[in-house]
C-alpha cells in the first residue's frame, strides 16, 4: 500500500510542481527564505564518458548523460524524464525528474531560489507540514531542500536544482524514518551542465 501511495504522491506532486514553474507569476515571487543554511555540493569530479546506458551498477544516467544518480531498490518507473524506484529494505520510494525550464534564463539567481521554494511549498508542501527548508548550491547553481511530514504520517525529503535552463527534482518518501540510504541517494547526484541539450534551442536565445 505504501508503494502505491508514494508513487501516486510522486506522480501528482511532480506534475503539479513542473506545471507551477511554467506559471509566469512565479517570476514575480517575493517570498522570504525561511532557511539560514547554505550547503555547497561539490561535483567537480566527472566520471569518464560512458556508453549511453540506462543503468550501470545501479548508477542511472540522464538521457543526455547530463546527470547521474544512484537509485536504491528496484526501479518501478523508467521514462525519458522520470525515474522512480522502491527499496523494500527501508520501505522508501525514490524519484528523480528532469524538465527543461526556459523561463529560468529570465529570472535572477536570487529569485530562482524563491521560485523553487514557492513552487515546492504550493505543491508538495500542500500535503503536510514543512519541517525544514535548506538552501543548496550545486556547482554554483541554486537549489532547495524540503524536509516534510505528510498528512498520512509519511516523511519526505525533496531537493530541486535549476541548472542553466533545466530543472532537476529528487525525492525520497518513507513511512518510517529516512536512513543513510536516502543520504547516499541525494549525495550521489551529479550534474554536467555542458552536456545539456535543449529540445528547442531557439526558446533560449
């Protein structure tokens, strides 16, 4: 039952979250940041270029090899822009979603984090209580993390980054408590901006 509920939560939340970023109103957000932390994530070490594989030793690559992440457990959904897995060991569901976000080129970096916070709070945050908000940075690109207690008692941890004009969203959701497995999942994320190729490059000019 948890697996079904978590996958429904991820699917719905990710759809609404991505839709929220396409709303012009988010470019005008002037909401205060509730976090006093700034975490820098070092991803300067690149792996050698690999053949275009979906998985290699549980490390999954984006379709353009622009990102990689370790997905615990068994993959339950594998689409071009979304990957979801479930770990029976920790009873935790994981997801990573990536979408082009052309509007980011017109939003100053400080406001991008406000856009992230507003969109995440209005979608995922709507289903429970936000316990903690943390500002993140990955290779100089803005990001945000939310730790949430959902209304059904489950615990969720979510991260979103805007890299160039692409949005990366990651999440873990469990009925118990988040473990080292979830820490390793988030820490394994790597992004390679120079490999990003947009589906419609003219909209970025």
